[in-house]
C-alpha cells in the first residue's frame, strides 16, 4: 500500500495500551494521517490514554467491533484498518474464555466480512491484524538456539493464544480465499507507558511503589522477549505501509529475560532487595519461553528497534509509572487478584 494514498486509518482498540501508543506515534510520525478510533471501552480501555492527541486528526467512536453496521460505516470512512482491539490478558482467559472468543475471533471475522463487502463493491482496503508471538506456543529453556520464525507452526496453548490464533488464521484464510489485502504481525511482549496494572511489569512496579511484594509465578524462570511499545508501533507502521499482502511479520527485540532477571532488574532500579519477591502458585499451562526471530522485518523492511535497549527501556517505563500515579491508581480495578495467589514457600 502506498504511503501517500493513506489518508485515514481506522484503529480498533485505540483506547488500550498499544493502540493508544500507536495513535500518539502516528500523530508524531505521520502528520498527514487521520485516525478514527473504534473502542468499546472494555475494562482495559481508558479515555485518558487519548489525552494530548490533536483532535483535528483523531476521532473517537465508542463501539464494539462485533457491531457490523457500525464497522461498515467506519470502514466506509477509512483507507485502511489497524486492528488492535482484543481481550489481551492470559490470566483472564484462564478464568473465562468467552469474551476472548467473542472479541478476538468473532470481532475479527466481522471486520473481515465488512472488508470483503467493501472489496466486492470495488473499494479494497488493507487491514493489519495485530497478532502475537503467543500463537506459536512455547519454546524449551534448554534450546536457546531455537526462536519462532514466520514458518514455525501455530501451536497456541492458552485460551487467549488460541483466540488470537483463531483471528490470525481467519485473516490468512480471507487473504487466500478472497484475495483480501491483509498483513499480520506477531510481536513479543511490550513494555512502556499506559499498560494496565494486570500485566507483569506495571503490576510489579506499582506494587513496589505501594510497598507491596512482587508476585512471581512458579520458579520465575519463564522467559519473555521484551520490546518497547514505540518499537512495536514503528514496526506496525512499516508493515502497513510496505509489507507484502498476505504475509506475516514477526516483531521482537532480541531481548530475552527470565522473569526472575526482570524482577531483579526492577528491584535494582527501584532500590529494593529480594525480600520484596513473593513466589506464588504458577499460571496454569504457563508457556516457558518466547523468542522471536525478526530477520524478515530487518531484511525485507529495514526495521530495527531503537527504543528497546536494556535497561534504558525498563528505566523509562518505571519512571512513567512513578510520574503517573493518578493514572495507574484510576486503573487499579483492572487487577484480577494476582496478589491473592497462594504463597509457595
Ligand atoms: P489492551 O487490553 O490494553 O487494550 C485492548 C483494547 O481493546 C481496549 O482499549 C479495549 O477497550 C478494546 N476492546 C476490547 N474489546 C473490544 C471490542 N469488542 N470492540 C472494540 N474494542 C474492544 O491490549 P494491548 O496490550 O494494548 O494489546 C493490543 C493488541 O496487541 C491485542 O490484539 C494483543 O493481542 C496484541 N499484542 C499485545 C502484546 C503486549 O505485549 N501487550 C504483544 C503482542 C501483541
Ligand atoms: O508475548 C506477547 C503477549 O505478551 C501478548 O500477546 C499478551 O497480550 C500480553 O499480555 C503478554 O502476555 P504474557 O502472559 O507474556 O504477559 P504478562 O504480563 O501477563 O506476564 C509476563 C510474564 O510474567 C509471564 O511469564 C507471567 C509472569 N507473571 C505475570 C504476572 C501478571 C508473574 O510472574 N506474575 C504476575 O503477577
């Protein structure tokens, strides 16, 4: 898709963590682009995340991606879709997978059907589906040489990952069967401003800010590949503008840390000792390790992370939570009782 032809993007889930960072990123990097932000303001959406956006280039619409009439109206007003809206938290999907299937599978299908209608009427529009590295399943700890590539078979292991894989597979099916212009990204764990305190880094940091311990699941040796959210946004933009239709692109920072290493880094930056770690019961089905091979992004689109250097990305993220206490306190309702997990010993 030609960059110059894009006037307006429909951004779904733009009141959430990554979606809102994408909106701010677009206003900085693409002054000519306008955005329509469709968000249901589920528990994870927050209008405060839109503070500071230039209202002449951004319009917020409260609504559900499963509402076909509304999606049809908004797709009619845009040139392309950046689809972030989702139920995004693994622990919630273990408690109840229903909202995950509804939003992540059925909601994605609604958008695809609307795009198919548009194509049949002669108005083909590109959609970027924001998938996740979790669709690949889990890697063993004793094979550090292994990473997920775009050819790694899909093997989701949590209800969240399965629902994202459902949306992901529907996208490739509509691209293949109907020739829809779909690109898909599969990114690793993000850190940065405005992430809900149900997720590991904001939970750990805000617990310490309140003098509470960090609840570390299992043995703490599970590994995640951390990427600053701005680097995710720059990758999404590169794929939207220059990715090949029907292709999948892995996004990652080559920044693997065990959860224990992550926690120790947070404790060091915030000036606390290991007595602030509380080992708790493990997450059911807890994926051991994620690691992304982003060679395709590097070689085909020339994308590289620029904000994910360690520990700088972690330090700047911690600083944001220190400086925005009113934001995270107003989001505390989103926690789902991680701290209520039983102590292991
Ligand atoms: P989030 O939970 O912070 O935000 C999700 C947003 O979607 C919220 O604003 C919510 O109100 C909205 N939403 C939920 N259901 C909706 C519906 N039915 N209709 C309209 N809006 C709805 O999530 P996030 O962490 O910002 O993740 C955004 C996307 O990126 C998701 O698709 C997620 O799977 C993917 N992803 C996240 C990460 C990560 O590390 N957070 C990494 C890779 C991929
Ligand atoms: O990999 C991409 C995925 O990253 C995204 O698709 C998901 O939307 C996003 O939530 C994230 O999933 P994770 O399950 O990896 O992230 P979470 O922040 O929930 O947990 C990170 C690690 O920390 C994981 O190994 C579980 C562990 N953890 C988490 C919490 C909330 C703990 O040890 N204690 C906790 O209290």
